[in-house]
């Protein structure tokens, strides 16, 4: 057998943990588990208890898919029994941490090198009970002492055990076992910042990477990757489906991204397994004196309480802090206007004026068919609106507004007044022909797609776009709607606080699961987006599928948060179990059509 039985069990546990969410509890700081892990370990994987994870997995499935819960529990217990091969987990602390520790980074990809550098470190109630329960009679009889270690053979391979009191070491090589045979003089708890250490321990499944150590070993490969990406972007110029402005922005981002890799010190990836859903957290730290940290100075997250005032009934909601140093690369995308095929000096000047008005926060709510509301906070609202008028007047046929090329552009200043807002209007027709030109020369795009794609886009976007924008002297708003009556309704929902997203229980449930403060925050009605996917499948599938009718799903929000502040950057993703419920309901007719089981044992 090419793998150790312990590593096989660990892999099963990790897969099981990442597959589904469940309930987690905080780590006991008094136990200081990270003090047991050497500070010099370049990679550490952590799991909060084998049995506990299994129980939480089952609870999660039963909560998300009650009809399948019983069947899932039976299957999971069967897999565990099969994986253990009659062995026992007696002596393993139910809620105790399990670590897979890299003593050093393997220098090659061969198995022997891996064995020398990786060991398991697990919390036990009694070492002897754990060891004897894990081994069968023959393996126990073959145990022999080798220094600090005990060794036997499992499936024809040496397995080493070390008794460290509350912890046990299990390894495939004597070198790895001996490296963890004693509590280290300096533990990982003394190296990691408190927030990173807490995230590592208080999540059900997590991994720590010493980025500096990885960078030192793979410096040449990282440099080679950067060169290849730059070359690929250079070769992509003129390729179908890619705008020149998009390529230029990606090229400008290469330097900062690889600079961040050069400046990174530690990285933690964590999965928090809750009964209600799965929370993913990724966080990186950079050096205080690094070039990247200079860009992060002055960045502080905010709570975005105003997000809850946006009108309910749309598909996506977002909030973003705007920083001056983002304007050069993201201005056109933030303001929804770009000239991808040519230089438009008037448009650039207008975007510069918008940046000069100093935007601070953007709130956005949007839906399909295309409609939505944006609320902007500027230092100078009047200057921002004047610049926006200048921007829409600078747009030319073929330029992109919001999501696609436009033509037949019309601008009317002081078109309407409503609720204290003086509103200008902009309208245009979507240029679907130009949109399709972007796909014409793209390799691998089937002719059937080219024929049917415009119909899908018209369903989602309509034939044209109508926008009203202006200020009440305090905030700047932009409303997209099919007519002014619909625009008024969206604006009233916001200004009067009626039928807001903040009143929805689904919003409240999602909002409490992602960080309270962030730099960018987004909540997306995932079933609604899934139905857009079904629209696409329905058009291009060779078989007639029983797709869900419109308006049959409950709003269920997937949440995303990006947070930047001095010496830190993080990403959070929340996937609720309710989304799994809605997806199952949507897929159930298709599952039945192909003979699958729509239910299970209870």
C-alpha cells in the first residue's frame, strides 16, 4: 500500500469536512494547541475533531436536505466504517485538534521525500488507548521501540508513533516522527498574529502556509509564472471576446499581485462548518515595511449599515469603499463607462472629473430584467453629477455603458424631479451586433451559440437601457428602469425605507454570517442566478428539460466580503444551506427525468 493508513483517514476527514457545513465551537485558549506545532513548520493543516466533524456533517445535511438526511447519515457512517477497516478511534479526543504538519517543504514530488517531511499530531485522551485502538492485533504485536518512537507495519509500510502526553505523533518515517517527538521550544502560537491564530484554530478545517518559506523554495517558478502570464496577455491582444481596456487593466494588475506575493508573510485558509451553511475565510498578512503595506495604509473597513436600505426584490446587493488610488485602474468600471476599441479623450476627462469629486462609498442593487439603483457618497455631489452628465455626453456609439456596447444615445438634462432629487436622463439601445462580434472569432464557440445568445441577452437586458441620475445635495443616485414610474418606485423604496432588503429574513440571516465590517460587500440571490443558468441550458440543451417556472424560488443570499487594512487582506464567502435546498427543488424534476432518486431514507 502506497499511503499510510493514518494519512488515508486524515484525507477522508478533510474531504468530509470541506464537503459540507456544520456547527463549530471556539478553541480553548488555555490548551494552546498551536504551542505544540513548531514555529518553523511551513505548512500546517488543522481539523477540529474527527467524530465531531462527522456529527456536524450529518446535522448540516439534515438541515439543508431533510428528505436526504437519513440516507446521507447511513452513507457517511458506512464510509467511516469502511475506512477504519475494523479499527477504533478510542483514545482520540472527540473535539481535539488534529494537525498534519509539514516539518519542511518536500524538495521533490516523490513519495519518500513526502514521508520524511510530513507527520500527524493529534490530541488524545490516552496515548496507549489511541495507539492500540488504531492498530489491529497483529500490528500491535509487532510494535517495537526505537528511541522516542514506537514502530510497526500497517499494510506493509512502517508507521511510527510517539507519546507526547496529551498529543500523539503518527508518521510514515522516523525522521518526521522524531522532529515532533518533543514540544518545540518555539510554537506556532508565538509566531502567528492573534487574529490569524484564532482563525486557524476556531475553524473546523483550516490550513496555514508560511508564504516566505514557500517563496524562498519556489522563487524561480513564481518568476516564471509571472513571465508566462505577461506573455499570454501580450499574445491575447486582438483576441475575440477581450476588450483592449480589459487587457490593459489586467496587465497593470500583474505587478501589484506579484508584489503582494513577494511581501506576504503568512496565509490562512479556513472553512467554518456551521449548521446553517459554509463559511470560507482566506487571509494573508504582509510585512509592515513592505511596498504592499504602503498601499494598505489608511484603509479601514466599515459596517455598510446603509446597505439594508436598498429596495428588496432585486438579485444582487453590494457596497464598496472607494479609494483614490483605485481610480486609475478601476474608474471606468466603477462608473460603468468605457471605450474599449479607441481612445475617447472626452470620456477620460469626464471620468477624471468624477474621481476629482472624491467618491467614498457606492451602494448598488440590481436585477434581471436589467434594473437597479446605485447610491453614491461623494465629497462634492454637485461636481459628481456634472461630471456624470459630461460622461454620458462623451459616450459614442460602440462604447460600453454598464454591461454592453450601446448605440442611439440620448441625454436630457434636468429631465425629472422626484423626492428632492433633480434627475438627468440617459437612454440608449443595446448594440447586440457589436456584442456578438466579440465572439465571432473566438475559438471553440459553436454556431448554435452565436445564433441563440442574442435572444438570451435580450431576455435579460431588454432592447434598450433607461437611466435617471442626480442629487438631492447630499447623495447621488442612479436608477435603471424600463420607465420613470418604475424608477420612482425604486427610489421611493430607498428614500422612504419601504420594502427594503434589510427587512428580509434571508438578508438578515446572510448578513450576520459574514464580517460586520468590510471594504467590499456583496450579497447575491443565488437561486435567481441559478435560474439564469437554467435559461442558458434551456436554450442550448438538445433535450427538452423540465426547467423551473419563474418566480418559484425563495430569496437566498450567498455573501462575499473583501477586507483590506494595514498589514492584512482577507476574503470571506458564505454559502447557506438554504441555497442547497432551493437548488435541489430546482433540480428535482431533472433528476427524476433521468431516473435519479429524489428522496431518501429517513
